[in-house]
C-alpha cells in the first residue's frame, strides 16, 4: 500500500504513520475476534445414511437455541445425525423441522437447548466485493476458518445466490458464511469442481421459506421423495468420514468379495486423490488380487 502526504511537518508525518499502524493492527485482529465470537455456534455434523455410509458436514445454531441450520443435501438421506460443538459437546439431532429442497436449506432439531450460543443472522442481501468468512470442516478438518469476497450475486435456479471466493471443500457443506460483523449471511451449498474458489451459498433471506412451527420429522420417516431436487448436487460436497480401523477392514473385505465375483470379467478401478484421477482396466484373473 502506498501512502501519499503533502505535509512537510515531521510531526504530521509521524502521526500519520502511527495511525496507519493502528488501523493495520485492528484489521489483523478482526478475524480472530469474529472467529471467537461465532465458533461456539458452529457444529460438525456426523451423518449416517440408510446404506451405512457416513458423512461429515457443517451446521450453525442460528434460528433457535436447539435449531441447527444446514444444507439439505447433507442430511436428506440420514438414518442418524450427531452434532459436535468446538468445545467437544456432542448432541443427537433428532430430526428435521423443515427444509427447502430447491434452495438446499434445512432446519434440524437438537436433542437439547444451548442457550446464549445462537449466532446472529442478517437477512440483507450483501454487496459484491464484501469481505466474507466461512467456518466448517473442509475434508474433515473441523472448525476451520477461511476468508474471501462475494465475487458476485448470481441468479441460479430461480433465486439469487452468493458466489464466494473463500476456499471451500467437501465437509464445508451446510456451514455458515459470515459478514465482517460475524452475522450469518448464507449457508454453504455447492462448488464448481472444475474451478478454483468458485463456490455458492444460499442467502439467509431465503430462510423465510423455513417454517419452525412444523412438527419434527424423525430421520426414520424421511422418504425418497425428500431427495434434493437440484441437479447440481451431483457435484458432491459432503465428505465421507475417515473410517475406523474396523470399517477399513470391512471395506477391504467387501472389495475382495466383489473382485472374487468378477473373475474373468473386465474390471475398471478408479483411484481419486484430490483432482487427480487414475483408472486401471484389466480382466480379473482367476487367482484374484493379492
């Protein structure tokens, strides 16, 4: 940054420099204060679906002392959901109060209340180039914060959405997007898999469509018709959690069983690591794979 000053008085120059230093210091500490302010409201969601798959997502306590706000695609096929706060408190999520599949929003009911932890919410549509922050669990690294700008406000699927430049990965889904005052202004929804830092969040003004007076629907009563309707969900932004050692062994056992049943058949195995992808095609030998 270049400072220009026409005054030749040394005292004026010194005072100007000191003021600039104070301003810089405040700018550096603001994200720290924001993080400490909002962190108690943020949750990591552990989701198990009806197929036994386990996922990680994010949520925020923003609509009530026992109401977790998240993205619907994180929990739509859940059999059970648990929420964990940054202080280690773990609480069961008993079901869904209401959701909007088109806008990828859901309000979930926690098993108990958490007074004085609710985050502030701003339903005003934010301006392009506004500074924003995201707290969530990218790749399972829970309670991580990243920052960026509102790159644009775009009309996608019939309603305005924030395009944000914050680094966002699977596991951030459902987490809060915050303005520079620490108010929740959006919920992380989806990202472009073939681009860098091109992600989208649903503005909180769309929460007007969520009805908190509805009866809680337990996970066991969710139906196939509750599937998110938006095709963009195929981008996939929830994260399969790292399995325990027992789960690892079971997955390997299932893989060996599937390969044993494929003797003499053409098989393709795809290995993915980040954006890198390698495919191996071969005819399964009778002796199997060691």
